[in-house]
């Protein structure tokens, strides 16, 4: 247990090396899905986040507004606490509060998790296949993409990432980190725009 | 003339100087840090001592970023000149381990103090702790911390991590290495850069690196090239001029003998007096070429027949005046100015001695090409001196009123645009954060001092001198606290057993604090943390040789605590102010002494002529410089040099005039050679050198115009 704690404190961020790889042999549906997602551009959606962990008696429930832009990354504006905005992009994790932006210090595997999440959001199969076994499921307009780590040690505590959706809309993101350890983000009320205006980018992204 | 014996003495001296110069370790003899001697080195207070140490350390670090930092770090450690290398700015594992293992000693007393307001009870503390834990778990920022909380339900580490948000981060994936010696004090810079480049050549492409050593190496290379180029171009131009106008290449070679001789002997003398010579003194010293060639010119063009004694006397007088002027600089408290004083005054005396002893200069007499045109008068009119004096005094007065001084040491520096761009890529988002250092004898005391400033700082969660020892009341509460916390956790529905890592560690801490006392414990653990903060991270918190320091980024806290900026920038901005004051004083003394000597040695009619042409030229040169820009110490140095040269020319002219000899056109030829030598300085990449060049050029040109004015008045019988 303590060895895991030793990994806890980070002073600088690290970036996962996600090397490019060959496109995996997925059916045309998945490639079309990716293209559709790209075409739809940026999205704003309401989110409900459920965190489970043995230390919690009950799952923590948080909500707010999610913004995703294929170029600028993911932004989660929480309504709880200090109304923090968490920005996850290629550079790392940034927390924006009324006191200004600050880089968030998290353990290595969490940093990696964020990079995986970004790759999953843009359905970058080639990158994902480098670290995961991709298990696709489709049923009519609904789909589910489950990612199982190909090498357990390589991604630390991440045991799986699942993206679910309907047509070209992502509705659920689940991060599985073991027994009673998970984060589920449910999305609703999607609003698509080609790109975010500059003031939104400045407020909600890096 | 001493003849063969004289030549023998010259040869002997040249041989001794050559041996001395060849035996020098030039890498340590040349002082390449341009700010050295211009930045205050006084280190009276502990903060100044700490800053002095950290600045020295700062110069030794290099930073790199590569797709594979670990491999680069491993490669770098193969260089014997690199003592340490690491793949990341912090030794994360070591620091994390230290913080985690000693979290109670490092943070608990502050937590207890913060939660002990009023009359604290173990139950009250437990209730606060669990409430805060619950609130934290329900907040977005609990992400990623959950596993840790089994061992840290008091949130000691998350709270500390939160306070770290105030720290600017250097950027992603930055590794570092430390070089053994300071890059300024040896040829190390060049060797280290060569080593690193060769080691990194084996690495994958995309490896970037920066460090003071890279700047030092470039400065050294640029300055070395510049000194070489300026001297070569200067000598080539002078030679070309001499070949064109003196007709014979052999005469040119003879003229160069006093020049080479004076530079060699002046440098050798400097090496005997000073351990090292500042690069700037060397650059200024290189102007000797332009000054000393004059002696040979005067002798070669006029030293025959009835003029012989007059010319020699004038040369000795002029040289004594100039050398005295530069010798005054020896009394400066600034080593660089002292070095210039020794270098130039020795060079002038040696050049004169050489010119007088070296017979070919007298034996190869001859006229200049276009001799009939050289002594033509420039003006047809010669108004009263009063007009000139009034004009110059009004100009000087307006210039003095509006003068703007620039005391920035960076005018001595090379621009390094490319390197600065490369270096900027290592500070992501945070543009050169200003680090403040607070020094003292003990870390605990410094932390208390910082906490008292009540400003947000990354150190605010630490145990400090004030709260390290628990009060009796706190001690008794502490004994009851674990039980109370277990009860509270159970009451709120948490499985108390999950928190066993916390209770086990807390028990150990309680025993240790009872046996050793909080102060001793905290002191020991802070020392461990300081050791773990290896490399550049050590700037944040450290101890060495009885001096401790804490680094932070809050300028208000810095003002309140008396901390000083680690950056030398504020000192660089005004670093030359004391030198300027000193030069102004020296200048005033120099002018007074020189004019007094002239007054004593010459009749009234003569000294007014000398003072008129030399002083008005200098005042006008100063006015022009002040009108069109900021005046710096190198303009003032240029004026001092201009004063010496102007006096030389004026004295030479007046002595010839008073003896009834025709106008000595060697003055014009000398001025031309001096102008050529100084014009080369205008192409220097160092602002200071350019300032010197332009001032001397203006001084010489204007002195000649006033000299011409004087000559015209004399020829018209008006003087």
C-alpha cells in the first residue's frame, strides 16, 4: 500500500508516450463514428459525475458542465465546492478557480489516465490500441467502446475505460480502477457548435 | 638614441613578456563574466550569503528536455565535468517518500495550531478532522487522492499540495545536470558545451538544453572572436592607411613595433599585478593600437634636423600627460577600471620608450603622400574664441540639464537572442518567475518568519519555530486524539479499520514527540527534506555551511520579511551607478590635474590654446552624446580617453607653434589612424564598446575642429 502512496506526490507533470500505431481492424461503423464526432466539432453538455471508492460511504456525486473541443481538450466546470474548472489537455491537468489557473499535481497514473481519456474522446484507435485491447460493441444506434489495458503495469491503477453513446453522441464515460473504485460521467443535453468562441476558450480552457 | 644597446634591451623585454604571456593560463586569466565587479559582492547578512551561494549554484545547472530524459541524464553523467544529472527537476520518489514518511513532523504542528483556537478538545479536533475529510471527498479536487486518505485523513498532504499551486513549474519533462565548476572562472564553458553536444549527439533528435554555461560559452566565443576581429581589422586598416600614405610597407612595419611591444608588455605587466583581467579591460586595452601608433608617426614624419628635440620633447610631454591621466584610474575602487588604468598607462609609457629606443623610426624619415595637402587650413574664417566658448557652454548646459544616465550593466553583454528563445521554452507559461530568497541560520525560524508575513506561500503549512513544540494543553489533547478520531469515524459511518495506516504512524509520531520534543523532530525532518530537494529544487529550501534559506515567489512577503530577489536583474539595472559616480569624480580630478600641469608648464598664451581646443572638443562631444541618447559609463570612459588624446594633439601643436615650426601635419595623420582604430569599435556587438568608440571619435573630430580654429586665428595673427 505504501508504495502506491510514494507515487502520490508529484511536483511536475509527465506526459504519456503514446506512440502512433497502425489503425486497428475495426469495422467501418467505428471509423464512420469517429468521422461523425469530428464533424460535429465542439460540444457542451451537462454532466453528472459519480465517484466510488472504499473510503467513501456513499458515492460522491458532482455535476456541472462539460466542454470538449478536439483541439483544446476537455473542460469540466463543477458546480460544487469552489466551482473549479478542470482542464485536461495535451499539456496536462489544469485547475482554474477564482484565484486563477494552477497546474494540478496528481500521481503519474492519473496523468496517464487523462491522456487516455483525451485519446478516447477523439476515438484515436491507433493511439489507444498501443496501450489497450479495444472491445467494440454496437447495437442499432447505440454503441459501447471498452478499453482493457494490454499491459496491467503500464497504466497503473486503470483497469478499464468505457465510452458509451448513441449515434455521434458520447453519453457515458466510465473509468474503472478496481473493486469499488470507479468514476462514471453521464452526459446529457448536448449542444454542438463547430468551434467555441474565443471568450469560452479563454474561460474554460488553458 | 641608444642604438644597439637599446635594441638589446627591447629584445630582452619582449622575450620576457612573451614568456610571461605564453606561461599564462588564459582560461583563468581572462574574466569572462561581464557583470563581475559590477554587481555588489557584499554578503553581510545571511540572506546575502545564501543568495551568493545560490547564484553560484544557479550558474552551474543546465536543463534539458528530450523524448528520453533518463537516457540523456545517463549520457551526461559520463562527462567528468558533470557531477550530477537527473531526468526530472525533482527527485520525485525521494521527495515524495520524505514528505509522506515525515508528514506529521513536517505538517501536524501547524494543523494542530490551526485547529486549536479557543479551548480545543480531542473530540472537537476529531469532529473538525472528519468534517473536513467529508467535505474534501465531496469536492472535485479529491480526485486521485482517495487512496492516500487512509493514511492521511487529516489531509496534511493534500493541504500541502494545494499550497504548492503557488509555485510556478518549470515545464514538462525537464531534466537537469550540475557542472563541477562555475562556467565563468575557467575555460570550462567551452569544454562543457563541447562535451554535452558530443554526448547528446548520440541521443534521439529533439533534445534541447539550456544553461548559464551555454550563455557563457557563447559570450566567450563572441568576445574572443570580437577581440581578435577588432584587433585584426584595426591593424589591417591602419596598415593599409600607412602603406597608402607612407608609401613604403617597411615603414609601416617599423610603425607597428611600438604598438605590438606596448600591448605585449602592458598585458604582461597586468598579469603580474592582477590574478585575472576582465574581458572589458582587454577590449579597452586594445585601443592602445590606435593611440601608440601616433608616437611612431610623429617621430617618422618630423624627427629630423631642428625639429628633433622639439618633437621628442612634445612626445614626452604628451605621453606623460596621458599616462598620468590613466594612472589616476589605478586609484579607482573598481578592479576593471584599475585594470584599464594599469594596462593603458603602462602601454603608453612602454610605447614611448620603445619609439624612442627603436632607431628605424628616426632613420626612415620621409613625407606623407600628398604632403602639400595635409597641412592645409580647414577654415577661412576664425571668429572670436568667445563665440566658440559661449556656443559650447550653452550646449553643454542644455545637455547637462536633460542628461539621462544609463547604469545598466547589461550594456556590457552580448544579446544572445537565439539562446534566450531556447531558454524561454523551458519555462512553460511562467515567464521568468522572480524567486525571492530569505536566509537565516535555521529553517524553522525562517518558516516562522514567512508565516508571520501572513502571505500565501508554499511554506505556510510547514511546522515552524513558533508551533514546533506542543504546549502542555496540546500535548494532553494529542494523547486523547486517536481514540476520539476512531470514535468520530465510526460515528460517521466510516470503517475505522481502513485507517489503520494512519493510526499506526500517528502512534509512532506521538512517542517520538514525547521523547525528543517537537522542535528537535521538526528540525531533523526539515533537514532530511532539504537533502531530498536535490538540484535546482534545492533553491526552495536548503541548508549549507550554517546558512539556511527558503525560496518563494511572493514579492509582498519578500518586502515584509526582508528577503531578496535571486535574480541579479535589479542589481544589473543600476549596477554601474557607483562606477559612474566614481568616473565623474576621476574625470573632474583628471581635468583639474592635467590643466594644472599644463598651466605650470606652459605660458598663458599656450595653455589657453591647449585648454581651448581640448576642453571645448570634449564638452561638445559630451553634449552630442547626451542630446541623442542615454549616457553611460563607457561614454564617460571615452571622454577620458578623448581628453588624453586631445591634450596630446593640442600640446604637440602648441609646442611646434611656439617654436615657430610649421603646422605638424603628423597630428592629422595620427588623428586619422586613431579614428580608423576607434571606428572599428562601432561594429562591436557590445553596446558598451560602441559607446566608447563613438565618444572617442566625436572627441577627436571636435578637438581637431577647435584646434583648426585656434590655428587659423594664430595664422591670421588674431591669437
